[in-house]
C-alpha cells in the first residue's frame, strides 16, 4: 500500500540553525500539507501546497518557514532559523483530492521529531 | 473559527468493554469529519470518515455518525481489544477554501487492559 514517508525520523539542532524536513508524498497525489504537534498539544495545520505554490498557510507559518517541491517526488519544509518553540513533531500529509471537495482524505507520514536546543 | 472538542483522556477500559469517545465541532460550513488514530511511535492513520450529515463511517469495528443537529461525531466500538490502545483524534476538514486543511481535536488516549 502506498504511503507517505518522512526523513529524518528525529533531528536535534541548535537554536538559530536551519533545518530541512523531507517528505515523499504518495506518488499520484497533488495536494501536500505540513502539520506540527507540540508535545501534549493539538495537531496544528501549518501550510498546504498545490500546483507548486502555497494555497493556504496558518499564522504559525511565518517568514522563518518555507516549503518547496524541488523535484517530482520530494516535498520539503525549511525552518530558516530555529527557535526553542519550534520543537515539535512535524507531519507531512498528501491527498489526491482537496479535502472538503468530495471528502478527500489526507494520508500522513510517520513524522519527524525536531528538538531545538 | 472552526474548532473540534474531544473528551478528556486518558480513557482506561478492560478488554471487550464498550468504547465511546465524544467529539463535537463548531463550523460555519459543512465540513467533512474524520477520526484518525496514532499508535505508539507511529504517525496518524485515518480510521474512518463521513462527508455529510447522517453519514456513518466505519472501519475495524469502529463507527461514528455525522450528527448535524448536535454537531457531533462520537466514536464507538462495541468490544475493544488491547491492540486498540492508541491516541484517537477527531478532525474536520475546512471546506471554506478548496484546500481542506484539517482542524484537530486535542486527542484522547485510550488504554485497554487485558
């Protein structure tokens, strides 16, 4: 069964450093998403991406964050200068239909646990 | 804005007990509703979904009915197993835009004892 994969599974970085989180969505999917879950809190939407551009972003997704689809398979989240409060589990998701239009389903990767020291 | 509220956990049950996890939502439109499950050390897996009022989603013995009149989507299972121990997330899909971000509840941890 196709699945979303994410690398690395864990990343430890120093405050102020740049990190890139990588995701390989399901191959025929067209809509891509990043979410994060701070320990003990809700899963929060960060950004959605379609047709090589951001379609929606949350207040969390400020100028320190960027997303890119550098080739036909990868989808990346970059945090330019990490802060302590960026420590969280980051989930990538993909969908073949936009959620809300005919009930598209988002399939999630296993997550990258980011720890900022 | 749209939101999802779940019952507080953790919920501890004995094997074969009946499970209910309450979920209510607030939305201005007509969202799709989802239950996701997160097993220890794993990512979020879709458990079931419903896209319109009175739809019932079901999977692996779990079911939930989309109740527009009570804005609820409670998860039920008639007889839980130890392997059902996980965190369960209720979510809605925002239909305002075409891009359908998911809005999650806070998650309910379920522990099933033999």
